[in-house]
């Protein structure tokens, strides 16, 4: 390599140029290295050196940066997993509580349906008893209860009253729409349905219990009234003079083979009371206590009187009612016609056997409208008033005989007036 002096000056100085010569055999090559080329080469080398240093520094620090990033990511992941685990624990706890609440709701619903079925059965028995007693006003209306069970999918939805119940309609339970949200890292669930529905169930069960108590009290009142009415009917009938033991001697308290509940026992007592009342009414219907010619005055009473023909004291075996000719005559009780025709001084007469030794006679008739063997009931038309037989004018001679002995009919007519409110 040979160096030559450069001709140019830089600030009064000459810059030396460098020549690079390469010889190969007979061939010689040379290059002149100018100063700017050295500057460019030095710059390139400096850039490469700086790049190398930066690359080496990055490679050295990269592991630390990656480790820090991975540690930060792992910390975030652990925090997120802890949050998810906490939320999952809340979900499990709320689900368990809701399942328990759902079981409580099912138990309450089962009790409610059982009580409703029991009241429905009692209502049927009461209806039968009340038809016998001809009283239908005291049974309160049955409160309808919800029969739909909440679905398992809607366990987390609270129940609310859909509307206010009106007459003839029942209140229904609907799920209130409320979304599950995540707030401040915690789940915001709706309140358990059993807690919101507990008040509704308690109110319905309380209402059914109130109805049951009202039914129980009113059944007791009806039982007492039935026994009292039966006793009153018997007391009135005793005033007529008929024996107290006309009906068959049966009775005694009802004792079920199974141990009944308090309400069932009250229904059994009510049935016994109504049976006793019905027997008393049946006996009263057989006894001739009705009026043969309503709204007509008595012209001659039972007992001693002056005979209208012989004008001397005689016994009058019945009561005479002043009536116009042809006035309708009615049977005073249920019975069977045993005589229908002329009989001496009675003229045209009808005799009815009412059983238990009691018979009635209707005399001086102008017309007979029944036949022997015919069954009649109280209030049936059997003939027309007249003046046949030993009579001074149109009237009805009415007799009541007990074991073929004439008794005062006025006692039966008075009893009939008193019994009018009980039959």
C-alpha cells in the first residue's frame, strides 16, 4: 500500500489521500480511499456497533421483562380465578338456600291443598246435612287457593301478588321479572321465593282456618238448635195428650269405629240432631194438628152443652165450625181413610186413621171426595161441608179420637198454631 498527498486544501491544509493497491501476478489494481468514504465506513461501523450493543442489551433484559409480564399475568389470573371461585361459592350457597325454600314452599302448598280438599269434603257433607235441615245460609263460601306449583326453573324468581282478588276470582302468584346482575364483584340475586310467598301462604292458611272455625261454631249452633226444636215439638205434642213414646224406642250417641276429628264429631252430632228433629217433624205431621177449615169460627166447643134438639145437657164429642154449604174440608194430618159414607147421626162422614191410635172424623158433609183405603196428607181436600145427619144447618163437626176415646180437638189446633214455625 502506497499513500499519496492530496492536492486539495481544507482550511489551508492539504488532506492526504490513501490508495489501496492489490497485485495478482501481472495484474495490479488500486483504489483511492477518499476521506468521505472513511467517514461513511466509520459511521456504518458505529451504527452496527450501536445496534449490536442495543440487541445484546435487549436480549439480556428480555428475560426479565418477560418474567415480569408473566408474573403480572399470573397475578391477574389468580385474582380472576379467586373472584370466579367466590362468585361460584355465592351461587352454590344461594342455590342451596333456594332449594330449601322451594322444599318449604312445596310443603306449604301440600298442606294448603290437603286443607282445601278437607274443606271441600266437609262442604259436601254440610251441604247434605243442610238440605235435610233446609238451611243453606250459614256455610261460608270456600276460598279458592292457588293450585299451580312454581316451576323449578323459576326458583330464583320471587313471587308477588299479580292482582287484588275480587269476588268470584282467586289471587294468583306470578314470578316477578328481575335479572341477575354482577355488581361490585358480587351477584345481586332476587330474594328467595319462600320468604316472599310465606306471607301469602300464611294468609291463605289463616283464612281457611278461620272458615273452619266458623263452620265448627255454626255447626254446634245448628246442632243445639236442632235438638232444641225437636224438644219443643215434642213438648207441644205432649200438650195434646198423646203419649210421649209413639215412635220406636231407638237412639243413643253416635260412636264411630274410627276416632273422628273434632269437626267430624260435630258433624256426627249434627246428623244425630237432624235425625232427631226429622223424627219429631215426622211425628208432628202424623198427628192431626192442621185446621180442617181455616179462617172459620167455632160455633160449638168440645164438652158438655145443651143439645140443640132435646134442649138438655149432653156431651159434645168434637168441635163445630160454622161454614157455608159446600165449603172445602181438608185433612188435618197424614193418614189413611178407613170410613167414607153415611154413619147414623154423623150423616156423611169421613174417618182417617193417623196411626198410633189417633183418628179424626169429619161429619155432616154434603160431598165426600175420598175413598176407603186412600192415603191422604195434611192439607188435602177430602170433602165439602153440608148439613147431613143430625144437624140444624151447614157446618162441620170435627172429632179427634185417641184409642177410640174422643179428646178435645182444640188442644191439637193450638198445637198446630205453635208448630207452624217448626214444620
